[in-house]
C-alpha cells in the first residue's frame, strides 16, 4: 500500500464510522503510523463539525488530527496547483480551488489521493486516485 492523503469526503465517512473506510484506515495504519490530510481538509472538516455543533465528533476529529500528518500549503504546492488549474481550464473541466489544492498537495508529496469524488480528480494528470468507499 502506497502512502496516501485522505480527501474530506473519506475523512467524513471515517468520522461517521463507515465500516469500509474504518477497515481501510485500520489496514493503512498497520503499515503507516499516521493518517495524512491536507490543511484544506482539516479546515473543511472543522467548519462542518462546528456548524452542526457536534461536540462528540469534534473531539474525535481533534484527537485524530493530533496524530495525523497535516500537509500545509507551500510555494511548491501553489505552483503545482496553478499548473493544474490552467490544465483543467484549457480543457473546460475546472473543479473547485479547494480540490485543486488538495490534488496539488498529493502530487507534490507523491501521495495517492483517497476520495469518493473520483469524477473530478481523475481529470488531473499525474494524480493517483483511489476510493475507499467502493
């Protein structure tokens, strides 16, 4: 299993105790000592949990995040993101900036992107994508 970065929808499924994702995470953690997420995913999860005022899930998320590797946005990631943006724009297949930033984080760090949004992310060259919900 190659080192991976979890997209927001996969982390959400994990926090909701989806058995498929929980099992994949357990297997992944047998090989790697921590999960990897983007600071973008951190933000998206945090804002969602705060919005629904779920103290239990917020506590669980904070505990998971403390142990996770959180990829911050660097100049290299921003350079890659701008290339991805232009590539998608030329094809008329733009996706949200947050998704572009997560994808660029995966590419720059040579990580597989684990997502349930394969349709968007498969548009990006050099991005490896896997879905733990299927």
